[in-house]
């Protein structure tokens, strides 16, 4: 039962209620009065929706003013039922699901009870209908059915009949009258025709009580309980999510699409793929010129102009000599390189493998390598060699089989000590550690041609030192090449060598233009892509903020059904998980299509597992942002302001 003592409420300095006192218990209670007399304000105070007022208000001895939000939501789910002028139902949801809404906070939904109530109210035939197709009278009965599912001690109805015609008004009042036999029913109404003589009537005028139940015996209601297990289970949260997705599929689809699109835009942003638009140009060049395009040759002497045979050991004619000793060690461990290799030319090569001797046709040039096709480049202390693919072919074995085999390598090397080339013999035993594709690509009369160098043998430093010692070569200037990892690395190493006064050889002009262009576009599109990524997140925030605001009424209906913010947070979570997973699946399924777009727009390919995984993570991350955006909207939802009450 309610006890109200000296309650006053002011809005903007004006009394909406002025020093009201009364008691109210089981049975049918009417609150009447002209529009603006304070009826709705009084209901808000009785139900705990308005806790900021002067005076005291108790329900079963419990101060309504001091109810916590947890207690309130428990009462709204179990003790207080609300019936409104405009029904406050979920319009796109079926009658039965509307009626079951408060039951999502129970372990098990009592469908049987729902059906009994629908039968009692004569709307069981409408159970599967969506509420939006019902008439006003039918809607009001659905609303009453939903509140009866709570098995409430109190039903508070604010102008429940003012949107209804005379006949349905009477039906509704009859239902409320029947309910009031066992419960406290408080009805605010204009229509004094609905009031019978047996009811208690509170008459308000400009916030003052001008008539109240004259010392009537107030029947006590049951005692108050509060059950701590007032919670939303994860199972029920997902069930409610399913209901929401089904009833508002368009809304769900738009927000899911927003998550996916934002995920992909952020993906192209962070992958830096937008800036890599000239990557394709490099790939084309590499296709034409081979991997050797990224080579930097560091040689002790060469002809600076006019000669094409800078690679050849033509020392006397060389007009550039430079000290390259020590540079090999400096670059061998550099992060920008794939590998380094010594460029030592050999004549009269004879190689013995498994007791059989092979003569290798000499080209007289320095060795060259397009790429390793098996094994690794030579290194370490033991004598190691990388042999050309063509040599392995003559052995009649596979590249893999060649690895680990021992070779007896004998050859002649040019010794320039006297200023004239003198061939000196050298011999050693080394292990094959790799096989190289030795194709050389070059341009001739505007056309690309290629040939394979059959005598490209690469030794490690220990082995070469031994052979050069045998050939009595004194100079410690050993020519070598650096294979840069990327064209940008190639240019940076070249610039570095130039700074120390070394002139390296390589196809720098071809690469340099593209590197410079690439740098420029990366800088330009870099900021553009960050902007696109940021805008896409802003878009998601905007969409979820608008969606959340549009759902204010829905959130308010949850709240008056007994959901509090923790329950709504869980529901928000299950909705976001569902949305994010759907967005990720959607991305995966449509990735070939999306790839066409990202390649066309940003020259970025997303069709690899790393990009797709990153995309999935980004969608999840953006869903977290969306989660907090939605959270703001339901935290800020005040049930009384979001739901219209009283007169229209
Ligand atoms: P009734 O339901 O009897 O029509 P209300 O309780 O809604 O009356 O309102 C009583 C008075 O308080 C009215 O003058 C109304 O303008 C004012 N009022 C009600 N709610 C608010 C509010 N949230 N802010 C400012 N004034 C309000
Ligand atoms: Mg009102």
C-alpha cells in the first residue's frame, strides 16, 4: 500500500503538486483532475520514476525516494505494471513476444502463462500478429497482458482509455476492474463516466488534493521482497538479440554493413596499401629485368664512360679505381639486403663431382645471379659454393639433390700484379650449398633478351681467399654485389656509398624514378588514407548514435519492463557480437568483389589471409566503438521522458 505524506513537487518554481497526503491500497483507485493538475506527476512519484520531490512516499513501508535503480528495475519486473495512453509496445514484434518481454529476465519464459493471459483478455488469436497491425483497443489489451505477465501487485495506468473509442474504453476499464479484485490498480482518467461508486477517487486541482478517499479502510498489500537474482542470462540476451534482428532486419543490416565498410576502409588505411600504388610498376620492371634489377655492384675499378664491359676484368684500361676493402663485411649483415656475393671470374673451369669430371664453358665474365632456386648463399668458415642451374642439369640430378655434394673445383684466375694479366691456377674442394638461376636480362635494339651464364660460381670469403692466395693475387679488393631487398633499399644503399666516395654500379636510373614517385604518392595519399580511415569510424559512430537515439523508446520500454543498464549492456554486447560476426562473414564471402573495388580505388589487394584476418580484427575493434556509442544512448535514456505520458 502507498502512504504519501506532504508531497510537493515544483517544476520551474511552479507547484505541480502541492503538499499532498493520502493512503491508497488494494482495489480500484482513480486519480482525476483537469489537464495540468498534476496527475501524471503523482504517478511518477508513486512509481519511483520521479524521486526528486519534497515530502515522503512509501510503498509497503519502503521509502520510494530511496529506491536504488537496481531495486526499481526489480520492482518494474515483478511488482509494478504500467499501462499507458499510447501502449508502449514493440510495434514490429509479435503480440506473444511483446507479452513475453518481462520474462526475458527470468530463467525460463512461462509461455503457458502468457497464453492463459491472452485467452483471458480474448486476444489469443492475435498471438503471432505483429503489434503494428492491431487496433488501439487490441493494443491496449496486449499492453495489459504484458504487465500481467509480471504478476504485479500494482498496476499504474495513465489515461489508458483516452486513445480508445467508447466501446473499447469500457472493455479496457472492465479488464482493469477485474484485475483490481486482487491487486492495487491506480487509473488516471479524464472520463468520469468510467468511475463507479465503489472506487476510491483522488481529485486533483492545480496540484492540490480537493477530494480523497474519506478515511476508507485501506487494504494492505503483500510485503515487499527483493530478489538479487534479477538478471539477464546470456542465453536470453542472445534470444532477445535474435528477436530484434528478426523484427528490425533493415536496421541490423545497415549497421552491419557500416561495420564491414569501415573495417575495410581502415584496412586499406593501416596496410599502407593506398600508398603502394607504384608497387605494380616495380613488379613489371622486375618481370622485365629480373631480380638482378635490385643489384648493386661494388667493384675496385671500372671504365667510367664509353665502355660496356665494366664487369670484365680489364684493369689496365680502367679509369676509376676505388678502395672497396672492408665494404663487403659492412654490408653482409645489413637489414636492407637479401644477400651479398663475390664477383670473381674464373677461366678453364673443371669440376669433379663423385669422381666424374665436367668441363664448364668459360664466358670470361664475372658471375651473375638472377635468384637462388635452391639452398642458400655461401657463408661461414667451411668452403662453400653456389653453382649455376645449368651445371646441375649436366649432372643429371635435381637442384635439391645437388645440395650437400662435394665438388673439386679447379680453374685459372687472372693475376694483375705485374700490370699484365697472367693466368694462375687455383684448386679447392667445396660443398654445394645452393643452386642459382643465372639468367641475365638485357635490352638490345629496344627488345628484351636474356641468356644464362654457365660459369657463375659463387664462393664464400674463406674459399675465395684460399684460391686468390694460390693465384698469388695481392690486392684485397674483392668485387662483390649487394642484392637489395626493395628498390627503396637499393637507392638508399647507393646514396650511402656515394657519400663515402664509392661509385657503385647498377640500373639506378630505372629504379630511382619510381622510388622517388612512390615516396611522393605515399606522402600524399598517406594523409588521405588516414583521413578516410578516421571518417569511416566517425561514420560508424554517427550511424550507431542515430540508431541508438531512434531506439530510445525501445530502450525505455525495456526499462519499464524491468531491464536496468547492466541488462541492456549485455544485450548491447550480444547484439554487437552478432553484428560483428555477421560483418566479418559478409566481408569474407564478398571479399573477391570487395577486392575488385579496393584494387581499383587503392591498388590494394585484400585477398590474402593476413589482410583478411586484419580486416576481421578491425571490424571487431570498430564494433567496440559502436558498443560504447550505443551504450551512451541507453544510459541517457530516461523512461519517463522517452515515453509519452498523460494527455495528448
Ligand atoms: P496532468 O498529468 O494532470 O495533465 P502533469 O502532472 O503532467 O499534469 O503536469 C503538472 C504540471 O507540471 C503542468 O503544469 C506541467 O506543465 C508541469 N510539468 C510536468 N512535467 C514537467 C516537466 N518535466 N518539466 C516542467 N514542467 C512539467
Ligand atoms: Mg498527464
